[in-house]
C-alpha cells in the first residue's frame, strides 16, 4: 500500500514540475509579461501629478490669506488623495507587471546578477515619456513640500511675538458690537460685556472683531476686593477690568460670569468661566486659573477712563492671546 502512495506522490510532483532540475528556468506566459504602458496611461499619470501642486498651492494660499480649518483640511486632503491616485495609476500601468517563479541561485553569481539587471532595464522600456513623468513628479513633490514647509515655518522663533500682536494699543477705545463707545458708567457689577477695539477693522490692525486678539470681557467689581499684582495696581479704574475673551485652554469663547449671591458660595468670588471645558479664571486675582484644564491665566488689558467717561486701553495685553500651546504656558 505504501508503494502505491509513493507512486502517486511521485507522479504528482512530476506533473507539477517538482522534480525538474534545480537550475532549469520555468517558462513565462507571454500574456503575463509586461509589454509597455499605453500612451494614455502615461499622460493620465502626468495630469494627476500636475494637479498635486495645484492643490498644494491652494493650501498655501488659504493658509496665508484665509486659514479656515475646513478649507485647509479639504485642500491638504485633496493634495494627498491626488498623490495617492497618481501612485496607484503608476503602479498599475507603468511599473513592470510580470508573474514568474523566482529562482534562488547562489549569492554573487555574475550571470544571475547580469540577468536581474537586464530584467530591470526591460521594465521601463515601454515608458516613452520618462522626462515628462520625472518633471511632473518633481513639480508634485515641490508643491507637497511647500504645503508642509509653510505651516512649519509659521511655528518659527517669532511665533510668540506674532501671538502678542493684537489690535489693542494705548488710547484705543473699547466699543460694543455695533461700534458704540463703552462708558464706564454703563458697566455695572454682577454682569459682563464683550468689547472690541475701536477702528481695528483691517487685517493690518488685527483683522476686526473676528481676530482672536480683539474681543475682551469687561466686568466691574468692588475695587476693595481686588488682589491684582502690584504692577497692575492701576489697570482696573473704578474696579472695571478687561480680560481676553479667548480661553487659554483650547481657544473657546469665555461666555459665563460667575458672581455668587449665596453666603455659602460667596467665598469663591467672581470668576469668568469657559462653558466648553469649564476652565475658570479668578477675576480679582489677575485672571489666574481657579479650576479646569487651562494652562495659564487670561491675558488682562489695562484700562483707563478718559474725560468723556469712555473706557480706553492703557497699554498692551499682559500676555499672548489664545491656547497655552501657542505660547509660554507658564
């Protein structure tokens, strides 16, 4: 019985080529050999590669002119998708496609090395527009590099100085959303208002009300309760204070003002609260973090009151506006 099984196994090996000589090279089906890419495939890859820098430059332009997060993501995603599409098309039509059983001769066999070199050279013989493809790939690479380098360059040594630039200047009046000057007499205790810098509607002046450095929260407290640092002793005339409206945790908007009325909670004192992640900032103590994930105090704007009773900035913000990871978190 064992002889029968041995005979069957030997017959199967013989029919499948398992008993061929070790050095014998198997024949390759001509239909499975790469015979050169069609002309339209090369042009299609070139066209897709040339679209890559277009999308990348769109990302750069948006980053400089209008850094909208959704549009930036769309532009960068399109860039990467086009690059991936070009690579898939090149792999399908331009890269040699050949099915062959690999033989493993001894290492450093000169004849085998020569054969491999010849086969590699044959793989690109069907590509007729090599320079055009190489040029398109270079342009695509340059565009993608620009899309990566420009945002990284924006994180350079001058980042903190850029973040400290706000439209607030000494003497600039505080106005409401309609542009009306804010009077000190109109600021009452246990409430808060949002103010903007007067005349800061251009990009050169800070970009208007939508700029992160523009909005401030204005509150009024009893001057006797203030615990401001000594260098800020004159920053809150008549107990009126102004802090950045942008939370230092994740750049959310400060929109809650806590001023306890119950005797059991009065010890906490007034505070500004971000409703997104509940960062809480002590109004009396220069905007220091009282609770929550924020990494540093709210920047404070020094105030003064002119002869007409209008609130005006007395100087620059106490620190960079925005989340902690944009500047010094200390």
